């Protein structure tokens, strides 16, 4: 009786394991493939949206807070369109770049790619949240005097716990550079992608706010290595489905 029960139990366990192997493994493979495809599309779309956000950014007479707020309040629709482009650009890049280490097939370059992907995800996700300030600066510039709007903006920037949030800003450069270094070491991308990205970020910082179209062009070219990573992910997905 006990032997019979054991045999039935063992048979049931074997059947369960077989069903799990037959069903779960292909489903898991499809899920991983679909996630990599979505990440690839996100990394291709991210730089394009970023460039669109910079191209539609309201022109400011200078980098001063007063001129910045005045430019946002000048055209509410343009300000919101630009902010939405930039928000989703940062969000897509932050999510998509987490899949970049999956392109590394061996040990060489894996850890820089992984560490860089995590740092970049944090940096770009945090930056996407800061775009909310465009809405309340727009409202302050519309409903308050220039001096009052600037005072509100200064009060925001002087918040005691804002520092840790802003401290992640360098991750937007350090993270992607580490990812590209790791992928270059693994032979996934070429080494020239690293200085190209650095040049794009520098251009984003130094080009005057009165030249949004020039900034957009610098972003589109400089952030193209991120789109290249996305194209590699899409290509890997397509190769796996053939």
C-alpha cells in the first residue's frame, strides 16, 4: 500500500516537472525576448524624443532664472509639449538601458555594462521626474510677477533634501559611458561610441538656451550610441525568432 502510494506520488511529481519544463521554459524565453525587444525600441525612441523635446524647448534670452521662467510662460502649449517629450525620453532611456547587459555573451565587459545600466536607469528616471518643474514654473510665471516667480523657484532649489536627488545627475553621463565601455570590450559596439556620447552630453550643457535647434541636433547625434544599443537589442530579438 505504501509502495503504491509512493509510486503514484512520484509519477505525479514527474508529470508536473515535465509540464513545467514544456510550458514555462518556452514562455520564459518568449517573455525575455519580448522585454529585450521593448527595451530596444525604447532606446531607439528615447534619443529621438529627447531631440524633439530640445527642438521644441522655448527660447530663453539667457540662462537666468527670470528669463527661463519667462520663456516657459510665453507659450503654455509649447512648454508642455517640450516637457512631455523630455519626460518620456528620459523615462524610456532609463527603462531600456537596463537590458543593455543582455547583449554581453561572456564575462568580458559584463560588469561595466551592468553597473553602468543601473546608474543610468537611476539617473534618467530621476531626471524625468524633474520635468514636473516646467509645469509649476509655467504656472508661477503666468500668475505671479517675475520677482515672485523667481523667489518661488529659488525656494525650490534651496530645499534641504533636494541635494540627494540632484546628486544623481552625473549618473546620466557616467552610466551610459560605462555601458558603452562594457559593450565595446565585449565587441558589441565600437569604441568611438564613447567619445561621441560624451560630446553630445557636453553639447547639451554648453549650447546656449537661445539655440534649441542646435541643441537638438547635438542630442540626436551624441545620443545615437544609445539608439545603436537599442538596434542591437532588436536585432538580437529578430535573430532569436528566426
